[in-house]
């Protein structure tokens, strides 16, 4: 079961250092920082389930997750990676299960907030699509 908490200054710094968020204006980063939260998943928890609606974009702060497609592990992701980019970008429904291999802490951003930012900031939308397309290709 996951646990949720509000974000702090350290989390804002993690956002600013990620390519997806780094070019957003400070005001938008602050807004996203206000609406986001940390979430902790324990080993075995699903962050995302293949084929089911995904409600958030995640930035991994610590821990490792497995990406599993049709029952087969295809890769692992860790600190600094985003998860949920394929579904959040509108590319498709989740194409894989994302399972915590160990305790994992993430920054979680509601899909509605991500979509609003993508609508307003084409560079953000394009970076999100590029990350999603690269990930989708690596999973096939």
C-alpha cells in the first residue's frame, strides 16, 4: 500500500534537474510542485497496471521498479527516471505493469495537471512525447 506526502524544496530541485521539467517557467514549476506529492510504494506494489487508466506521471526519487509487459520483465528503472509517460502523453494506455522491486519513493503529478501544462507549453509536450516514444520503442 502506498503512502502520500506533500513536496518540499528538495523535491523541487529534483524536478528542476530533470529534462522534462527543466525548461518550464518557475511559476509553472511552483504550481506543479504545489499540486504534486510524494508517494512511497513497498516491494511488490504496482505503480501502473498494463491496460488500466493511469492517474499520474511519476519521477522516481529512490528505489527500483520493474517494467513488465505481458508477464515478462523488459527493463528496470531507477532514480531520475519518469514512469507513466506513455499514458500521460496520450500515446496509449499503459503498455506495461510497473512494479516496485524494493521500496520506491516517487514524485507524483496528477495527469490533469500534466495535460494542462502540455497544452500550454509545446516544448514540455514535445519532450514528454519524445520520452514516451523512446520508452515505447525500447519495450517493443
